[in-house]
C-alpha cells in the first residue's frame, strides 16, 4: 500500500483512483475487528438466569462459565462471605479450589487478594479460616509463575501472623524442614527463606534455636546465590526473634561470611543487614567486626565493586551515626570526606571547568551516579547530626550548596523534602541557608517547588524567628530576598498546568501574616489573591485564594486598607457581571464567617449577600439558599433584629416569586431548616456557650486591631509634636547663649569707675527681663493660647499640662532675681498662665480615674504589637529638655470613649 501524503495531494483523474484503492485497503484491515463481536450462540452461553441466588449463580459460573466469569466470582468472594458465610464455605469454596488447579494467572492473583481480604475482614473465625483456606494457600504458594507465587506468599505471611502458634508449628514449620532441602526446587527454597523470617518472630528463642536456626544456616550455605541473598535479608528478622546473645554467636558470623561472598548481590544484602542490626551489637562487635567490614566496603565501592555504591550512599547516614561512638577523629574525618565525594559524584567538574580527560560515562553509570547524589541529599540531615550543627558552615555548607544547585531534578527534589529537617537542626544558624531557600523557591521544576511547599510555613517561621543569635541585621536582610521569591514561585505555579501545586501553594501562603508585616502583605500578596479569584479558571485554586485573602484581611492592621478590600470584594465579586464571580463571592462569605466575628460579617457582608436573592442566574440563588442557615447563625437578638427582618423578607420573596423549580425546592427545604434554628442572643447561653466564647474572642481581637491602629496614629502624632517642641527649645537656647555672650562683651567694654556698676546692674536686669519675657512667650504660644479652638479637648489638656510642667522645670533653673523680675514685670501673663494651667490640671485629674482601666488596657495592647512594626510598646528616650514622664503620659492619652467598647 502506498503511503497517503496529505500535504501535496493531486486530485487529478489519474491519481484519484489511486487514493480510492488505498481507502479500500484500509476498509479491508477493519473487517476482522467486526468479526470479533460475540455471536448469538456465545451471548446465549454467557447469559445467566436472573432468578438464581448469589450462591447458585456463583456455583453455576464456576462450573460451566468462562474464565472471566469465574474470575468475577472469585473477586466477589469477600461479599459472599459477609452475606452467607456458611453456604459459601460449603458450596462455593470447594468449586474455587477445583478451578484454581487449571486457572490462569489472572484468576490466581485475584484469588490471593480475595483470600487476604477475607482474613482482614474477619468474616469467619481464625480456626475456621485455617481449616478452610490455609490448605488452598499452601498448595498454590509454589506456583510455577513467580508473580503468582509471590502473591500467594504475601497472603501466607499475613496468615502466619494471625494463626495460633500450634497451627503454625504443625501446618507450616514441620513441612518447612523438607521444603528447605537442596533436593527441592529453587522456588521452594526461596519460599522457605521468607517463611523462616516470619516464623522466627512467632516462637520463643529456644524453639527458634532448636528448630529454625539449623535451617537458616543450611540456607545461608546454599549453592544458589539467589537463595543465599534471600536468606541473608531474612537474618534481620531472625536476629530480632532470637535476641542479642544468639545474634552475636550465630547471626554475626554468618553475616561476616556472607559479606565476603563471591556474589555481589549477596555482599550487598549482607551489608544492608549489618547496618540494620547495628543497634543489636555492642561496642566491641562494632569496633572489631562491623567497622573493618564497612571500611572495606567503602574502599571497594569506587575501585572494584560499584554495585554497592548506591546502597552504601543510602545507608551512610545511619551507618555514620550508628558507629559515631567508636570513631577516632581520623576515621570521623575520613567518613565525612567519603560523603563529600559521593555528593559530587558524576558531576565531572573540577576547579570550575570540565575535565575532558575523563571517559564518557554510559547512561547506566549516569543513572547510578544520580541515585548516589539523591541518596546523599536524603542523608544530609543525618550528616548534620554527625558533624554537629555548630560545624555546619565549616564542614557541610559547600555540599549543601552543591546539592541544592544539582543539575538533576531528583536530587533537588530530595533536598527540598529534607529542607525543613535541615532548618530545624540548624536552629539559630538557620539564616545561613536563606539563599538556598530562595533558590529552591525559584527552581525551574515545579516538582521541587511542590516538595518544598509541604513545610513552607514552618520553614518561614524558622527563617524569621529562629535566628536569635544571628543578629537582627541578618534577619532584616532576609526579608527583601524572600518576598520576591515567594511571588515568583506563585506566578510560576499559576502559569503551569499543575493546578494542585498552585492550590497547595496558596493554602500555605496563609501563614504570611505571622511572618511578614501587614503592609508587605497588602502591597505584594493581597491584591494578587483577588486577581486569582477573578481570573483563574480552576475552582479549587479560586477557593484557596479566597480563603488566603480572608486570612490576610483578618490580620490587616489598617482600617482604610480593610475597607478598600471589602469594597472590592462586594463590587467586583458580589456585584460582578459574571455569575461565576458572584458564586465565588458566596464562597468568600463562607470563609468570612469562619474567620471573623459575627458582628463583622453582619456589618459588612450581610446585606450584600441578601441582595443575591434577586440574582438572574438560578445557580447563584441555589447556592445562596444553601448558605442562608449559616447567614442566620451570625445574627444576635436584639442587636440584629432589623437584619433578621430583612432575611425573613427575602425568604418570603423567594417563596412567592421564584419560578425555577429546583431553586424553589431548595428554598422550601431551607425554610424548614431556618425554622428549626435558634438565634443566639447578646448574652451568653449554655447551648451556645463555646461558640459565643469563640466569637467574643474574635471580636476582641478585631477591636484590638482597631485600638492598636489608633495608638500608632497617636504615637506618630505625639512624636511629631515632641520633635517640634525640642526644636523650639534648642533654638531658644541658641538665641539665649548668643544674647548672653553679646551682653558680656558690652559689659566688659563699658566698665569705667564707680558709675559703671550702675549700668552693669541695669543691663543685667534688662537681659534677665528679656529672657523671662521670651520664656513666657514660649510657654503660651499664640497658636495654643485659645484652648477652645483645639479640635480635641483631651489632647489640648494634655498638651497644656505638659507645657506648664515644662515651664516649671525651666523656671527652676533661673536665679531668684530673674524669677522676681519676671513676676513683677509680667504679672498679668503669669496670672493667666497659672490660672489656666490650674484649671487644665484639675480637668485632667478628673479624667484620670476614668482612664486607669483604659491605660492598663492600652499597655496590654502595646505589648501585643508585632516586632516588625518597630518600636510601639517600648519606652521612648527622653532628652534633657523634654517634658517629665507624667506629663508625657498625659500627652499620649487618647479619648476615653474608644477604650470602653471592649468592657463587657
């Protein structure tokens, strides 16, 4: 047949018939497919009478049905055992035993799984099971097909754990003596090895020593390397069963001999068993027997026996820590260098350039080296313990850098998985691996990102809070690099097709309010979440973004920003043109009800939700009706009585005006549910005590955020005022110093005889008068002389009090003569100052008792402010010209009305 080329087809008369012939040949190829359909006779033979019971149908299909029907009956055996165990054991199980003698592989595998399911479900007693099923399992465990034999062996090993000891001894252990002989088949001896390992944990040590250990020694000396390998891997289970003493005298010599076996697979099995049994050997056995074997394995791995290299790299961490107590400093360093060599194996880089003299590696070698480096990444936390975390920078950081930048994805993936363990071990030195965290977050493979995201909240918390001893400077420097890496990771996940990774990432980003500041979240992450809700097409991703956005809104510390986000949610989602956005608005409202207090939801979202009862799309109205019970649960009577009336009005409109039958059905069901609901009241009730307590805690936290924001504003305002006052005082001092210096010069020049004394006295009085007048002007600045014009009475009172206190402290520094001059020369001003300051102090004292509770409350609020907001809650440093501490407190007091809201 000629190939059909569609790119340049010639539809001329001569070529058209050629294409038709090709199409006819294609139809001939399809004909055998049509002939493979079942004939009426075959369909008749496969048809079963519908009036037959399950047991009768199973017996009929096993007797005269086809293989596929018999396999279906065997797969349905656990169901038959649950329904009618007696009849199934009497009629169905004998038929299955007959069929299994000639059954194919598929039915054999299905039977092994069904028998194991019957055991796990405990459909019959263990005595009945051993009597009915055990013999069938033992007959098929040596099946000629290796896959079938392994399936039946797994079932048998599970049965051995459940069987009583006497049954195991008579039915399994006694026949095992003959099955393990050299005269038996290879398959039989392999099965015997695996049974030995399971039986050794079933009996006491003396029984194992007498009846099992001779067979174990015999199988360890078998002529076939497969049998020796299999028995070597079972020696661990045998050692656990016989105890430490017999392990030292019987098992350890066998392992030493197998470690020198000619077969590489036997040596590998012996090495892995030695590593797994390290905890059962004493210090002498480790130093005199195990350590020399391990050293020989390490030396041969690069030279003659590369087959053990992968296994050695996988067990190296466990091996180093298991032998840690017997290592000399030289051996410790030797094993560390060996690990470093394995970590860079196959990269072919030396001194920054490729070594062209090395021969090209085969593909198989390259895969082996990748596995070695991957195992080194897996063992990296164990190696940190081996060298001590304090020596991480000196000994292991370079290897950590190489593994995080490895060219192969599996290596970086393993490092991403173990990154959290590394961070925990480093503790206060965790800041040293910040750059590698940024690297893995920006990795080109999403598999690496997905592996890192699993413990991302814990890692970020350690990064920002774990480095107490590292100094604040390094922690501050880590944030600017971290935030772009997080945003880049989210954008890469968003542009990929792996939406589950994107969803997982958004869920983990909900931890950021505990890591970075509110403003950073608002400008870098919050609006991005809203964009994802509006533009992404994957529902789980949208819901994850909606919940994370609600968390960000919950911990946002600026009321203006919160109002902006709430307005966008209502306008762009709740009132959006797309019905899909309006559905996401309802999802967001669910998260709002979960994370915020009831009063918050009622204040901002209750009425926008009810507006969707008039939505033109039926799906939106249906989702709203399903949400109405949760909406009603946010109401409190009598505070929200008007909202309850609005809810009842919307329900009536839905019942009267709804035309969609599906929506109407849900409305009726919702009405019945709403009628059964009980609305909570403002006071605590026993039935809703836990919910009310939780809601009150949420409401208190929301109020604390408002009060902290108010305190921050007042603090900034007071800092600005104190700065202005300090500037004015410094300017006044500078002027006074200049004036005094000028007067001193003039006095020195005008000294002449007795008449000069009078002029000097007059000049002194004049200068003192000037200073006192300038001071009184500074105390009562024209801007603040009129107290009634101040926008805030309490702030005006506080300010005047502080200024009057400042005036007293400054007056005390003058001499008595200057004070008398000031009093005589400006009696009117002094009288006004003293009277106004007295009245203001009286008003402040009257308010002081009412503000005691609010002051203690504010002090607790100040302690709650996170450290990144910088300085709130810490005592301000006073300069020598600043007001006293008591007047400074009065300056910072806000209005008393706001702090009484939280008192219940």
